[in-house]
């Protein structure tokens, strides 16, 4: 899906004791609610809704369905049992032939339709297509062929009651650690008010696109979406890099450094 990593925390540092763990099935319902609540007033989400908000039950069910599917094929870590979580794509370029970047990002962007297109209005469909087009171009211009060998942070969300405790920072650093272990750079997309947060965790802006620009039905300022990239740390800065980010290596790393399932 499109990425707008949401972390509404006021602080930038990682709080001691905020330890990310692999998400468990018992955490998913709470995580689905966290996802809904964290993005309720998000500017990009407001734009994508185009004035039509789905019912709470539908939104939460869609979130839960997505989390159930992604738990089996992506890395999902949580703090506070679903009160904050991150979804990351670490399988890119792991084993076998590298996935063509165009095909990979087409798959990522296709998740937009799965989440939003059911019962979408004409205007919502128009904005979905706008997001897909602009974000695909942004990825091609800033990452290009590197895409198939990078870690992608898809979603970062913290429930309102847990914001300001450093949970989001702890989750991002956990993904950073895994990326460094594999010797891979990381990327994500963020809107303006999240840029400083990601800067504090090693991500730098590499480009941007404007959602809503030229759309006569959108009367507010265009929403700026930034491409954020973090290069892998060298072996002198962190754990020695590995030639491949294998599933076994990731699980071993998580077992040694974080609480397991």
C-alpha cells in the first residue's frame, strides 16, 4: 500500500523499557484499533477519504484482515501488545533472483486498492490513482533499481493513549537494527510533520511529491509526501553486515535481541 508512516509522538528519543517484540495473534485486534485511531486525523488519510469515512467496524475489520495477512509474509513488531506497531518489508532481494523494482512497487501500491477501493466514490478512485501515479514516479526517481534490495517500512502507528512514550522510536530503531544486520538501506514515505522524527532516526529526505495539487475539489494546501532513505550503517558503526538477509538470520537476530513469539 502507499506508505505514510504515522507516529504522532511528541518526543524523538527512544524510551528505556520500550522493547519491540514480534506481534502475536492476540495483539492483532488491538493493533487494528491502533491503526484506525492513529490515522484518524492524518492529513493524507483525510485527503484520500475525499469526505467519505467508512464505518468504524468496516475500517477495523479491513485493518485486522490486512494484519492477519501481513503477519505471515512481513515483519510486524509491536510495543504494548498492539498499542504501537510497525510493518516492514524485509524479504526484498533475500534469496533467489531479485524482484524487478517496477513489479515490486506495483505490488506495494496495489495494496491501496485492497484497503480503500471497496465502495469507493468516483473522487476517491481519482485520488487513489493520483497517489499510485505520483508515488510510483517518486520511487523510480529517487530509488530506482535499488528498490529490490532495500528494507521498506510500510506502516508505523501508535495509539493516542501511548503517544509521547518513545514507542515509535523504539520500533523504527528495531527495524534499523535488522536492516544494518543485513547490510541494507531502508526507505519509507512520510508527510511533513513526521520528517523531523525520521531525521532523528537516520532517515533523510531524497525527494517529494504533492498530493492534491491541481485538484479543484481539494481546497486546502497540497499535502507534501517525502521519500525518506536511511543508508545501512557500516560494520564499524553497528553489527557486521551479512551478505544476505535470510529468514534464519532475521529470526536469530530477533531471538537474541527481542522477546520472541
